[in-house]
């Protein structure tokens, strides 16, 4: 079985990956709140009859790396920004002259692969090219809540994701097998389409952010005509910026982003308004009816504003969303 270190256990995505990959790999979880895990108080709700207690081995970052567990793969599943975290782990490996594991990035947004390249070149120099850097776009919403002294991570099955190689040698056949054996529905995207994969996932992330700045779920927000209009206008700005940068969107199984973006971009608001409840029903399927998390707004709508600024396109709707979220 392959050895995989999952960084960020105790958080949403890292706990999910550690749980699902434990079926087919030896897992070492790394997190800040390892006491909760060690006491059996990290619980996994996978939409089944009984919750699962997270039981994988965990360490704090202070004990990295462990000589008896040298991973072949690092799943970095912490939130943005990741530069300092990435530098910490690979610097430790370099100092001890240990093998350099492949790196999997699951963060939201469109900037982490550039940040990763910059940091790994800084730490490793030309050895950076020896590492396969794999970008993952996760489609499942994952919830995290704390009740008393217990921590609950909730998501539904099957896990669905897209993945693509950003850099490094060889292909990703072993990752395809790994995901398949773990019961994860994964579609591989060609390396030259990795940015379009990121842009497509961000399109999905942007839906509902306007509603969230009003404290509303997508279903609640879409029922309000003015909020729905702002949602659509924010998406139209994003589509304009992506295409002006020379990129397009992709269709994934179950998530036809290219088709939906063309639909949004082509039709005027007056024709989209009657479909807002239908859109909400499709988009919220599998979600818990909560407002979306605003903690990474700078990597969502803020990324749209920044991307537009680089080519001289203003994005006032997305800028307004960011400002309202920060307030």
C-alpha cells in the first residue's frame, strides 16, 4: 500500500481525503488539533446510517518528517494561502536529504499552482522538476462543525473530482488507479488544460457567493430577483475576464460548466429570471442549505477582480461582493 501524508487533518477536505484514501493506502495525518483525533472525537458523517470515528495515525507538524513514515505522496489540503506551509514541509525534507514526494493540491481558487511553483523552486532549485505536482478540483461540498468537545466532518458519497498534472515527470496512471480503488469518481484532465480546469471549478465556487454576503443560502438568495441578478452579473463578469485571458471552460461529468457558462453569457437577465428556482434546485442538490463560506472570498470573487485588473478589465460587481463580504 502506498504511503500518503495528508496535511490539514481536522479540517474539512484533508479529513475527507484521509478517510477515503485509507481504504487503499497507509495514511499519516498531519494537523494542529491532534488531541481531538487521538481522543476519538473526530467523527465522519458520510451520509450513512452510522458515523465513523476517524482512526488514522496523526502527528503535529513539529514532528515532521517521521523516519518510519516517508510518504510517496503529500496531499496538501489546507486553506489558502499555502506558500509558508509548503515551504515548511519541503524544506524539512531537503534538510534531512530525504526523498521528495509527489504533491497534490486541492485548494480552491486559481492561484495555488503558481504559488507552488515559486516556493518549490525557491526551496529545491532544479530538483523542483523531480516532483509531480497534481492539481485536484473537488466537487463535493464538505461541512465542518464543532459541538461541545467533538468535531464533525460531513460529506456525501461518491466523492467526485477532476485532476491534472501541473509539472513533473511521467503520467498520472497511478493516481487514476489510486482514486478508482478508493471508490472516488475521478476524471483526468490533460496537463495543457489544467488552468481551464481551475477556471471551471472557480465558476462553480462563485455561484452563491452573492447570496452568502447577504447571509442567505443559494436557494434563499435565488428567490430574490435582485440578488439573483447580482449573482448572474458577477458570473458574466467572470466569463468575460476568463475569455479575454484566452481561456475557456470545461464540461465535467455531472458538472457541465462550459454549457452552463455559455447559457448564462448568451441570454439576457430578463430571460434568465424565470429559471432562477430551477437553477437553485440543480445547484443546491447535495448541499445542506447553508450559506457558502466567505472566509476565502479573496480567492473567489477577489481572484476575478485581480484577473481582470491584469488585462485592464474592471469587475465592479465582483468588487462589490468582496467589499460586502469583508465588511
